C-alpha cells in the first residue's frame, strides 16, 4: 500500500499527538545493584513505598539501578529520599548510563547539585540524545547509598525523539547532547572493572570521555596511574594519563599520549597553576605549559575541579628539542637535544638521578631512561658540569641569559619559594647553551608555603629563603652575580612591565578565571570540605573561595611592587659579596661530596639522603 506525502504527514502528526498525551513511559527491567541480588533492600527502591529504602552495606561505591529490556531514550527520572536524610546524603550523587553491564563505556545522565524535597518524589527532566540499556543511581563518595524510590521514564518502543527527528531537517550530529555538571568540560574516567588507582607505578586500563559544550569531543582508551610527590599522599589525587594513541585535548597545542591531571588540593583558589602559566606566556618564555580547568568523575564518583595539563616532556607543542635516538652517539648528533631537570624530589626515590660536581641533583628527562645510551648520558652530564664550573668562575657564556632571567622573574613574581627545587632546562643540538624553562609546579606559590610565609615581607629574590635541588640555589646566585645577567634582568623587567606584564592584566585574568570556574568551585568544595583546613604547607585557611581569590589579587599587586624594587636595586657587586660570604659554609659539603665520589663522571645513582 502506498501513501501520499500528505497522508504520511497526517499519520506522523497523529503519532505526535499520541506521544504528547503520554510523553513519558515508566520503564521496567532487571534490578541491578552493588549489593547481592538476594539483598532484601533492593526491592525497596522499586516498591512504590516511600517508607522503605535501599541501603548499601558500605559507604562509597554503593549503587542501584535497572537493566532495561532494550535501549531507551531516558526522558525523566524520579527520586525519593527518606524524610530524615541530610543533603550530604545525596548531593553529588550520580545517575550513570551505559550499554555495557560493566559500565566501562558509561556517561553521566545527571548529577544532583541542589537540595531536593525529602519524603516525596522529585522528578528531574532529562536531556539526552542517546539510548541506553543500563542505568544506575550511585550514592555520593563517603556516604551510604540510601534511596527510597527510583523511577526511570523513557520513550516508547518507536521513540518520541525518533518521530520528532523524522519531521526535522537536522542531522544526527546536531542532536547530540551530553550532560555537563557545570560550564567547564567534564572528564569521565572509567577504569577496567572499576579498579581503584593505588600507586604511581602501576598503570590501569581505562576509558576517557571528555564532554565540552554538551558534545563528546574525546572518547578513547588510555592507561592511568597516580602522580605527584607530596600531593600523592593527599585525599584528592592527581593523575598521569597515557592514551593508546596521540590525542589533541580541549584545543591545547600538543597532540600527545601523555597528560597530567592536577588536583590542586592545597590550592584553594584552584588557579595558581593557571595564573603562573599565564605569567610565563606574558614573559614570552619559549614554552609555557597548556592547561584547562575541568570537572572530573572517576568510576562514577565526582572528584571535583582539576587541571588537565601538558605533561612536561619533549615533543611538538611542548619542549621542542631535536629528537634523539640510539644512533646519536657522535658529534654533532650527540650534542642534542636534551631535557634535564634539577629535581629535589628525585632523591626520594623514583627517577634515576645524579649529583653534579658542585652538588646539583639532576635528572635526565629526555632521552628517557629506557632510550638513552651511555654516550648521550656522558655527554649531557659532562656538558652540565662544564657549564656549572664556568658559572662558579663568573663565566656565563653557556647559560642562555634571557631564559634564565625570564624564568627567575616568573618564579619570583608568583612568590614560588621552590624556584630551584624543580627546575626544567634543555639543550639543543649544535648549541653549547643551557636554556631555562618551562616553569612548573605552583601549588605552593603566591604565599601558600609556610616555609617562606609571609612572602610579602621578603625583600630579596624569594628562592633565597627556601629549598633547592641540592646546590641549585647556589648555582643560581652564581649566575646572578655576573654583571651581564643583572643588566639583562633589569632590561627584561623594565621592558615587559611597560605593557606586556601589568597589574591590570593579571587582575583581569584572575577575575576571568573566577567567573569561569565559579560553578565548578562550589561543587569542588562540597566534595572537599577543606576551606577551613590547612592542607600541606598552607600557612592560612581563609574560609572561603572568595577570601582565597581576594588574597591572590592582593598578593600579586603587592609582590609586583616588591619585585620591581628588588630588580631595580639588584647589584652584581652585592650578590658577589653574598656569594663570598656563603662560600665557606658550602666548602665543607663540597669536600664531603668529593670524598664520597658524588660525581657525574662515575654515573652513580643514590637513594634518599637528608643532608640538604
């Protein structure tokens, strides 16, 4: 039987009228749960009785849901919680959907971010463009999963949205819609079998989904592990992510496998790293790490606001040096490129490290441990020794003065006492110079470090008041004691503060980030109630996000003026005198290092020591 176009439209309109009278169909299916299916409380969530409840046996990881008869477009969710519940019992709980029983390909349908009515049904309209077979309600982290009633509604067998699309000229791509908790991109990470991450060495297979502007922009297989040094011991974890293939993430410059996801747990402004990298870019360092502020959910639990950032490594769009392989063992190939770091953390285990002739703790970052050959190792270590020796003799021809000065200015303007605790440097092929940068690691900057707090009372370069990677502070002071360096430092500072690095620019940028992350920070501090708690080396807990960001603005304005005076008053004669005063105190340790063969030339590696 054939229909005319007019008859076809009449039939479709009739279907639409029918669906408008009955837009939501309550869906049924097989009950699924974190608890054994024999648990009597599972049925309580589906019995229509608000006086009974499903209760998980353990806090965290508790969930309950349905395996639907087929894939449905979810249109509405009904939820009820016991009358005696508190908001903390359900805030940040998640409705997760998937087409796999393991939920490894899951996405988020909704997250509860506002208070609901207790002891009665709450109905939440759902906007999504995809169909799912599995749906579950996951209780918030650290809480028992307690829910009186769970109702799931969707289209009928034909699908309301399917009929609407017949009359629409839109493509399927135009209809794609995925939930985001805030205006920030949402990163969803599901590990294989929901395995919890437990250390910095073991990678776990995972699926990474990134949603931006309510579209999936990345969905890829990857491996993930914990990252960080002192921060790895905190409740909110940072992560190291390695995709199976190179990925372009959130429009950042690099296309790479390796990425860092930064927790910012001790940074209650959630933006110190963003501001520091912005200052670096304003000073036009050769490379400033790219980072994006995101919300993150791991294995069905909201983890808060994070920084999705470049991993510090060689590569296009990152630290761009000439590539090396095992055949680069003679000059000129063996001369570069290299990425090295003065790394105070290396002595606490993990990376292979060396002590220079003068005592700098050094790690070769590129070529990597598994790739570097002895000729390359020998070349870069001896090259650093030679540069270091010349600096101690007031010869700085093999130090790139501009990158040293810019690096120092960025670190000092941010009040980072750990300026030379973790210092990246690089060397190019056919170039004798050591270049400084990129900048990295600012969770303790901007007066967030009780070792140098109050930073605003310090009237000299801030690195002089804090720790360094071995004798890296001394090497920096030796470099600064050269007349050419002081002259160039003054020139760069004077030139950039005229228009490129100004107080107003920095204040505007801070306010821009405040507006951007405002929704996210509220959820972050519901998840992590720490605004009145000192974390790590926090000297002060100011009690609110507003107070923390207000102080950040105050600090940058004040430090700007202090640094201006430090640079203007800097004198190589004064620094030289300071170096001579300290020389004798360092002499004893230098002799001890020589006695114990602490030399690059022997290629020794060492375990944790506490002598510095």
